[in-house]
C-alpha cells in the first residue's frame, strides 16, 4: 500500500474551522527548499495480520517560492512480503506544481506495480469560485470534474497547519485534495497540533545543522473518506512538522499495520531570491 506522496509536501502532508478561517495564506509561510529521503520499515510493535514485512523509501524535493509557485518531486518505493510468501513491489513517482496562493495545482503521477502494470494520472486543478475546484484530467482519460466545497491544495494545507500552530490553535479541520491515484479524490482531515518546541537534540541527525534551531510542532493528521469522519480514518500520520515546512521522522498507521519513517538524508537547497511575498 503506497504512502500518499502529498503527506510529505502536504506531506505530506493536506488540518477547528476558526483556525482555518484565520490562518494566513500560503505565501505568508516561508517554506524551505530542500531534498530529503525517508526510510520506511514495518512497525514491529503492531500486529500486521498476513503482512510479514514491508519496507521502502520516499525521496522528496521542494523548490520555488510564493511568487513562482512551489514544485515538488516525489519518488516512493515499497516492497512487502505476505504470510503466504508472496513478494509485492511498487514505485510511485510524482511531479507537481502549486501556485503560491493555492489557486491552482497541476501534477503528473505514475504508479508501477508488479503484476498490475503502470498507471498514470495527470490533471490541472483550479479554483472554480470560492467553494469548488475544477479538475481538468488529461490522463488516464480526458475528463472535466467539479469538486464542491472549500478544499485545500496539498502544500497550502501544510502552510495552514503551520500557521494554525503558530497562532496557538490546536485543532484544524480541512478538506484536502489528493489526486495522485484518483483525480477526484479528496480527504476530510482532522489535525491535532502539539505545542511548539525547539530542541536540537530531537531533530533528525542528518538535518541537525539545518533544523536544530528551528521550531517544530508534534502533529497528528487523521485522513477520512468524505462524510465518514465519525468512523475510523483511512490512515493516521504522526510526525514532527517544522515551521519551515520540513517533515521530520514519522509514523503512518493504516489500522492493520503501521510504518515507521526515519529521515535518512537531508540537503537544504539554495532559496530563490527576489520574492517580496
């Protein structure tokens, strides 16, 4: 089962209503241009049923600024072994661009699975008034979709979480667009935001020089199918979110099993210059 790529950017991770209304726009939250690699392993403390083992890797990169927009590149690989001895593998690659004010978003995502072939999704997403998104799909089949409601773009969601945490808000609800596997998909999300902390010793070892002096928020995001927020979430992510948008170590709980993600590589990239937003 793939980890949705937006959880890193939005990652991705993509989080009360008052906080959402009061949070500043994406452009008001400076996001660090960087590259990071996360190693994923099965959480051995949680029963996994027929899943014997799963491990993988997420490579993530974000560049740009509020003026030019943000470009994200994600490559995720995973391999798993079932109790029947079956070996499964999958690779998901995604490239996306998002407007600095969260008004538009375009992406191309390719999924390659052993035995299932290759699936490609490509679409342009724009605001269609204040309460809807227009999705112009080019792959796998041309289509025009309308998604009603106040829906956040992936990176916009991250900025809203950071802004809400900085304002002292502890809960944020939002609908978030995630078209990486299905161009019509959105999630209802509920985010619980812990108190801000600055602790260099808690920063991932490979990013300590870059992040040691930065503030981070302990964050838990629950992702629900639309209209089902009273039931069990599809999955829950727990991670440290830095005030510059970097995601530290994480845990992704799918209910029947969970994955632990550890930052294994990190590189701060040169920021763009000349943007006054």
